[in-house]
């Protein structure tokens, strides 16, 4: 079909882990040329089969699957790379998959934004495809500084631990034992009313 085919996966209706779900998606993209795979969190059905779970999975799981799908399709990540950050094949619900990958592959960082190739720049947490295109275009004319990245719309807080540029080095920030905690959402107290 000219517009392409798509499909939907219901997440959490069975015991499939995220690695299995993403692996199936990758096969569908490759074998059938699907345009898009959609992920929807399972909603329990009252008085349904006992084979179905009684609780719904966290909506964040659905969101993380979309992020991982994007990394696979547009950033050059392999499914096994994305899902290897945890032993159970599940994505980390506290961190986006790209950041989780970067934290488990600290030996690849920091990346020099003035010399790294496109593929490595796409692996830097906080850099999107448009940002990488802007970096590659801009650095042909001069060496980039943090201010230049900020003008490209980059969140410096996200990228500073993972990059080197003119006038900036993270001074072993990527080796900090509490680096993960710097990126995790802060716990918040919910009110009852």
C-alpha cells in the first residue's frame, strides 16, 4: 500500500519482556516492510479469562518501548544493544533507553563533537538527528563550543558528561559513581487529595 502497513502490540497482556517485543518489531520492520509498530499498554478486562493479568503495566513501559523503537529505526542501534542494559530483558523505566545504554557503555565517552562521526554523535544522550545534522554542518566552518551546542537547542545538562568540545572537558564526570542518580527523576511526594 502506498501509505504503508502498521500494526499494534499490546504490552503486558502476557509475560513477554521488552527484548522479545522489540525483537518481534524488528522482524516485522525487516520482513514485512512495516511503516510503524504501535505499542499500547494492556488494560485489564473485568470478568475476563484467568490467563489475562489483573493489573495493567506502567504506562512508562509503553513510552520506553516507543523510545527504543525510535533508536532502532533512526539512530542505528541494534535491539540487543538497547535491551542488554538489564539482565531480565526489560527496559529501565527510570531512564530513557539511550541514556541507559550510554551509562552502561561509559568507556565510549566522552565523545569529541568536533571529530566524532555521525553514528557516534547519534549515541550521545541529548543529541537528536537534527542536532547531529547541525553539528556536522557547523563544524565544517569552525570548532564547536558549548555555546554553539546551546544555540542548536541542546540541553547542556544532559550532554555535558558525555562530550568534549572546544573549551570544555567533563574532567572524568562520566566516571562518577553517582552519574545515574544525576539523571534519574527526583522522587516526589504525591498528595492524597
